[in-house]
């Protein structure tokens, strides 16, 4: 059976996995104010997930050759930047993490480790480039300097909108990231600019046949300077990994 959801791309034989009962009990049990984002989570994203690369293999599993920009809709300005890519220059400038920024890092092979830093901040660590992303449910007063992972503001989207007391729950995590340093959508110099905005949807699903849990990350990149279309959309798949393996690697310019 083939399904296409608005936020999770193409999912074969998968259905939404509802959140943990303990989280919902905690949310219902709080008095005197709304539950924290952690307690109110409609789906459990925590744990370790390993990427399963089933599409765009030749661009994701290795660094493509210079000038290979196939399937990325670039402007003329972006093509000039991509054709001038020089990994040695990036390394010498201390910018070997250009290909590991938030708009690109979820497409790199490796594991993710997701956990709560506190009740209002979800932390995502990546093996690729040893990066850390913080998804903040409370908007900070200041964003600070632009960085590879930028400033990410998160909120829960409940499946089906409001539900009655005791009804099963499910949903997705919606994250918007800005305040980013210019970097690469692909490690071979395909650029995004400082004006880029990143929107992501995180969905947890389960395979009805194997009971395997999957994390589907839909990434929407908007960059009027370097993209010739309003929105560049990709979907990345991760499988829950209970092996306890964790091998972070440094950023590499090439």
C-alpha cells in the first residue's frame, strides 16, 4: 500500500506511531498551567536512529565531483559558487563544516541521537561532523551569531487537530531554522546563502509487518538567492538503532 503524507513524503506500509502513555499521563496530571513540551509530546522521537540511504545514493554516500549539481535547482549565482568549489581553501579557512550545516546534515549518512536537554529543548546529535542541534520550544530572547546549526524554533503538530479526552494521539514535530552561516547543500560546494530558511517535519512511523520504527525527516529549504524554485524538498529515512553504537566523526572539507 502506498501512502503520501503532507509532511513525511512517501511511506510504504507504515502507519503513525502514537506517543508513549507515560508522557500523556504526565501531561494530563499537571495542574496550574499547560504541560511542558516534553510532557505534551504526541510522539516519542528520543533514541538513536541510523540513516537508511535509499535515494540519491551517489550524492549522499560520497562527495560528488566538482560541478555535479544534478537535481538541485540552482540559480546562475549558485552555479558560479559551485563551480568555484575548493575544499583545500575551505579547510585552510577553518570552514570544513560547510557541508554539515542544518540544511544538509540530515542527508549525510550516519546516526542521530535524540534526547531532551530540558523540558523545553530537544537535542539532536549527529555522528556526521559531530554536530549538535537544539530545537527550542520557547523562542530565545536573542539568536546570537549565525552558526552552522542556526536557531531552531519547534512546536508539536497534533494529528487531526484537537482531540477529546482519552482519544489516541499522534503527530509530528515542526521545526523552523534560521540565523545560519552560509554553507553547502552538498559537500561538493552546492551552496545555500545566509538568507536561507529551513523548515522540517519529524514523523515517527512503524512498519506493520516487521514492527520496526522509522523516523522520517522532511526538509524544506527556501533560499531566493541560490535556489531557482521557492522550495527545495527532500525526505530522509532513519531506522531505530538499539545497538548502542555511536561513532562521531569530524567535519571533512571533501
